[in-house]
C-alpha cells in the first residue's frame, strides 16, 4: 500500500502528515527524523485501530469492506 506523506517547514521544525489518514502527523528537526517519526505514528495509529476493532469498538464505524487501494497520480 502506498500513502502520501507531506512535509512542510514550520520555523525550525519539519511537520509531516499522511494525506489519506487524518490524524497521522508528527514533527522532527530534520526531514529524516520527521520521516522516521511519521512511520512510527502510522504504525501506532494502525495498531490502535486494530485493537479497537478487536475489542468490538464500533462507535464510529458505518461500514466495513475489503477494497483494493490504488495509487493516485
């Protein structure tokens, strides 16, 4: 699966976020540090959502389906 990471400078910091998954964002002093932090944030986000699903937390779920993700140019 490919996702889109965006990095922006904010003063002395580099901010990064994943376009397709709101809430997955981070910062770093360098681009490399921000990339590493964003990978960690994405892993933690996915793990937390899996835990919620396994626990039966369906508070926000409106549908569940298998789908093939495609790359958008």
